[in-house]
C-alpha cells in the first residue's frame, strides 16, 4: 500500500510540473495547485507513516506552500507573475 500511495502522490506532482513546463497549465491555476497539494499530501502522509523525516520535511513544506497558495487564490489574491495558462 505504501508504495502505491508514494507512486500516486509523486505522479500527481510530476503531472503538474510536466504540464506547466509544456505550457499547458499555469502555475497559478486551480488545477496546478490542487495537483501539488493532493500529491504532496499523499507523499507527506506516507512519509509520516514510514517515519522518513527528511522526505516528510520536503513534502510537508510542499503541501503547506500549496495550501497557502490555494487559500490566497480563494481569497482573490494573485500568485505573482506565474498565473497564466489554462485551467481555471
């Protein structure tokens, strides 16, 4: 089960990254932010369960930044210059 959670979480984060790099998804879009939040949440949860502290720090920070960006976007705040792209 742990390996499946890691793979799904990592795939979501990588999907967001690849789509952003290809210019198909802006880094300030709901889709991008949710893919990062859910993916990092899954991997952080697994890291906590497996007591992988370095991985938890990385993914936990990624999850918190993604969550803060989602909250900021929900409140109508901008996310800087990287808000272009598709996927509102």
